[in-house]
């Protein structure tokens, strides 16, 4: 059975879950609401024309996975090769009777509540008797039968709000047959026709696995995914952007702009700002396009140029020197969270560490012995790199992994590491007479600040359309699909909604020492329009003070202020 290639362990994300589950069900939200939240609750998200009334589907050609076609087809025989789906207006509405379950999976992203409200409104529009059940604290809620019925009274408190607190989220991975079967018990008990999983690439990979299993067993249960991640790395020809990216980048850009203005006011600090984005630099690039900092590092470029850690440090230090020569001993540096993994020598080290730590022998080693254990098993070249790193960074690389076997790069204080190394290099250059300025650094990490922000108008509309699309995919009998909305740089009524088979986005990658089917992450394309726009300006930004101060997200006012998309989307569709 193909599930044997998947991860064998289920991470326990809530200690003593059985003891706390009674307290996890959300209760009716009676909290006081700000004037903004009250006003936002009255906002009616806009929908594409095709979703405004009765809906029919238009099927495209059969699809195939982005790579490893034979392997993916063999693993997903029941959900592979399905056609693309586009929704078009119809004369008669589908009055399908269906109860639906919904799961929020993984990290929070602005707009998640609007996916659920779009889903709720649409299934009730199809048939008022339809019910929506929310599984509490993520996929674990399905397995542990921890759920609640989402009612009109309950859901109205969460319209156009940030966060995932309507039902909570979690990172339990759905990958074992025991989990699927346990989930099926409650699905049958509640007469649920379909489960909608709102998550990122890994969560939607799990959705695809679940859809295949239920199809293989002829359960009649459908599974639909929705593309969520502020990192922006769940995108392709069919998914123009993942929801939450727009709001998070605008939130971070406001903060960066505030810091740049303070920087330009006091004129005495270099601000090193780390931004979320473990696997890709989309957030850093978008924020750079919005705020025009002195330096923005792009992990994908660092890798492509085979830059060492010292190369990166020297690149920043040269900008510090150039500005100091003009009397400007201050500046701003944007750093993607996952930078350390993209430095080629360190990337090779991490790959070998992942293989070593995935062995049975490594599982028997205590935490205190782990660093010495990996040093004994590393190749000579990678051991030299390991020993050259600051002790704290080396230990972090050798210790904890996240549920997918990845280094927890958010715990590595890259911004402090780089500023310290830049300071050291500047001191060397000062002794050599190459530098005569002043260097003082301040540090920031913007992550959680953007994950639960109130969604922008774009994300509010986009997410509501995704939820509506998910309901229509269910009503039309589809499974193993991800809801999509395209043409998003046009006015909302011109957006194109539909669905893409999740298998179309998959390939085989090595995870925890095994080859597994996963959705391919989208990295920053160095030949893409957004990066080229950035690259054409960065030499000027490095030396001059060209800061832009975007200010807070606006919800009411001119369209060009309130409904603008990200710079990334604008440039990609010019």
C-alpha cells in the first residue's frame, strides 16, 4: 500500500490532549469588539461573476504531476490525471444536500475565517438544511472526534477577522491509515459528505493522501483543499497566490516602513530585520518592493551564486562602508528566515545531518549526546563547515527538527548572527584603514505580527471566493481538488474560480530519509519580473536613502489604496 512511503510518526502537539480537549471547543464569542471590527463585520466580500448565482462546471484536459509522473500516478491511481475545473454561470442552481467538515491546518494566515464563512454561506445557499462542522485544533480534531457545529450566530462574529480562533488550528499530520479510519468514524456519524482542509503545501499533500485513501476504500467521502500560507511558496500556474500573503506582507511592510522612518530620524542604527519565509524569500522580496530598504537578501540568489556566509557578510559590510562615506551610519537590512539553509555549503551540511538524524541509531541518542554523535558521522567536508559555524548555530542545526524533518530555522537568530559578523568585519577593515564610520545594530524578527492580522480587502474577497469554490467543488462531486481563484489583478467580478487536482502539483522529494510525494514549493524565480524589478533598483537603494513608508492597511477609500494587490502579483501580470 502506498501509504507505507509516508512518515510513520505522529507528533504530539498538545501534551495530555485527552485532558485538555474538553476545554478546546470554542464558545460563542461574547468578547468586546473594536469599532473597526464592528465595521468590518458589515463588509460583504465581493465574488467573481461565475460564483454570484447558479454555478456549472467546465472541465479542461486531463492533467499530470509536475514531475515523477509514473511514481505519483502509481501512488494516487484514483485521483491522478483529473481535469482542471472552471466555474461558469448556470441557469439552475444545484440544491445538493451535504454536510461538510472543515479543518484549519498549520500556521495561521489572514483570511482563514473568510474561507470558512464563504464555505458556510454557499452550502446554506445550496440547501438551508446543510450543516458545517468545524474540527477543533486542526487535523487532530478529526482523529480525536473533537468538533462543533458552526452556526449562523456563531460564524457572524468572525466575518472578515484575522486569526484561526474560530475553531483553532494544529499541525497533526494525516498520514496513517489508523488516523484515516478513525476520522471516517466521525465523518459517517455526522453524515459528512466532504472534508475541506485549509492549509499549506504539506497540509494539502495530506489532503491529497486522505482523498486517495477514501476513494480507494469507496467511502464516498470527498476531500477538498484550500491554498494557505503567508510564505507565498504555494503557487504555480494555477494558484496565483496563497491566501494571507497579501495581508502579512502589507503588515510587515508597515512595520518596516515605521522602522525605516525612525532609522532616518535618529540616523544612528542599522536595523537587521528577519522576516518569515523558511523555504522561499517571497515575503522578503515583496516587502523590499514595498519599502525599498538598503539591503534585502534573497536566499535563492545566495544559493544560485554559491555564496558563502562570509560572502553574504561582506556584501552587507560594503553597503555599510559606502553609506558611512556619505556620513550615513544607519540603514536597513531585510533577511529571509530560511537564509541559512540556502548557503550552499550549509545546505549540503543540513542534507547530510537530515540523513544522519533519520537513522534508527540516531533515535537512540540522547539530546546531550546528539552533537557529538553527528560530528562522528559527518563527512570530512561537512564536518569542517559544521566546526566553522558559531557554536549556537551549529547546535541548532544538529538538534531539533520540525514535524517534516526540517531544521527549525526560525529559532536561529540569523539577524544577530549577521550583524555580529558584519561588525567584526568592519572592525577588521577599520584596523586596515578601509572604514572610518560608526556601526550600531538593532534586531527585529517579524513573524507572528502578520499571521493573524485582519485581512486586507484582497484577502477578504479572495478567501471568501475560495470557500465558495470549495463548496461548489463538493456540490459537483469532486475530490482530491484544491479550490483556486485566478485573474486576481483584475476587478473581483472578473476573477476566474475553479479547482485544480492536487496531484498536478506533486513530485517526489526526500523527507526524513525517505522519498515521499509532496506538493512542490515555489521559490523566488530569479528570472521572474518581481525579482528583476528589485534587482534593477537595489544598487541605488543600498547607497541612497530611498525608503518608502507604506503605512497601515486601508479598508475604506480609493480603490488604488484599498484594493491593490501585492507588488509581486502586479509585476507578474504586467
